[in-house]
């Protein structure tokens, strides 16, 4: 009897060890990544993750996974490896195409110490948890990127606390909304309601946030980013009810806003920072000459989010500083256009500034203020 019991125990132990080996072989990198996820201080809505899982952007681009549904399917196949993992993004519009339209402000300005540039960015949306991801891809540049965690299935009542509840954080590598890489290239996204670009040529299709991951992983300069844009078709998910334009800025001070022509097959339009300017900024209306207007116009932007007002406030502030600012002044500029419980006129939509980021393009560091908590700055570094 004792012999049989020992034999059974040996088999059970062996099977357990085999299971551990299999899990380590199949999900070892994912487990290593999940173990790095941590809450920042006493802020239960701000998290940090070091991404240690290999990913293949070439494979993703070849999949033409431009829609959110197609991207989620791809991500689940990579993370789950056959297991029924579910990721539910908040990015679905209401019948007016306006409910989940985030509205933001970005700028580049010279550093007052003469050593490079600051890249400022407000992300205005609903109150959601925030994730900062450090990635060091084998075939790409290291980067810090920030993700609204509602885009990968989290919310105020669903946080990455337990090991299993952290699994969906792995999808954040494909969902940056702003970031900086080791070469000092910064990028961010701003919404343009009902202007979802649908480029359609023989090129591979790239979705809303994947193009930003490509910028961070593969581009050192603005020109490289523009060349990348011209090598793919950018398609914003029409189900979301919003289009977008992107700002990219590099460590040399070059800066551009990438937009899409809604009247001409969504062809790419580029607005470059003028050579005699020390700063550039963008909010939530088109800047291209064909559409630019100083008066609020819903056909080219989002008046409900006070886009034109924010654009003027940032312009006036940076102009008063001659486009040269300290870190504190860059943060002050963002604070001037932040909002708390903003309610759109004629709508029940209420938004807040989820985070205010200032990236130092010379040092590769990020100074982040979460949820209008302006007395507290969280610091992150590529080093």
C-alpha cells in the first residue's frame, strides 16, 4: 500500500513538474513581464510595466489588423496561445460617434537650459487607470509609452491587482497613445471626431495605435516617421467614430503633425514646424492649410472640447516664453488647458485630463502628473 502511495505521489509530482516546465516554456516571457507590473506609490490608478515578451511588428503589419477587433484577435492569439482570454476595449462610439472621443493637447518647446527640447502632452478623456510601459525590443529602440488602460479592458472597478488580473496589461504594447524612445523621438495622438482615415492602396493596413508603436520602435527622426507613414495605409476604426492626427518630434527640434485629407482619399497631409520657430503645438482640429481656420468649425475639429481655445492658450503661453521653457513652465502650460469634469454643450459626456506628461527629449525621461494631481510628479526613465 505504501509502495503504491509513493508511486502515485511520484507520478503526481512528476506531472506537476512537467506542467511547470511546459508553462515556463510557453508563457515564460509573459510571466516575466507580468511580474514587473506594479502600482506607483499610493496611486491605485497608475501602474508601471517592463515589457519582456518578444513581439513581431512585421508580422502584425502583414496581418493588416487595422480595426480594433482585428487587433484584439491578434493580441489574444499571441498572449493566450489558444486559451480563451477576453479583452474588451472601451473604444466604441455612441450613435452620434462622439461618446468615446478623447481630446488632447501636445507641444514641443526648447529647454531653458539649452540642452534639447521638451515634449508636453495632456491626455483628456474619462477617468481611467494609466499604464506606463518600458520596452526594449530586440529589433528596435527602447521606449517609454503611456496607455489608457480602458483601451485594454481595465476600469476604475477593474484594476491589475492579482496575477491573473494583470494578464490584459500585455496588450498595452500595441496601444500607446504617447511616448518617447531612446533616440528622443516623441509622438502622441489627438482625436478628430468623425474623421476616421481609411487609406486604401496596395500597401499593408496599420491601425490607430500600431502606427505609434512603429514610430517608437523604428524611428529616430521626424523624417523617418514620415517615410514610415508613406509605406503603409493608415486606417482608423470607423466603429470608434473618430479619426486622429499625430504629432511627432525628434531630439533635433524637428516637429510635424500628420493629418489625412478627408476630401481626397485620406491622403497624408503634413504640417511641419517652421524653421524660425522655437515651438509647435496641436489640439483637436486640423492644421493643414486646406482646412485650417481660427474659428471653431465642427467640420475640421472638435469645438465641444474647446480645441480652438486650448490651441490659443498654449500658443499665447509659449509665445510669451519665446518657445523656451523650464520643466515647471512646460507643466504650467499643460495645466492652463487641463480640465476637471468638463461637460460638452448639449451632451452628457464628462471628461477630465487623465494625465499631463512632459518628456525630456535629451535625457529620455518622463515627468507624469495623473488625474490633475498637480502637486505630485511621477518620474520614469529609459535607463
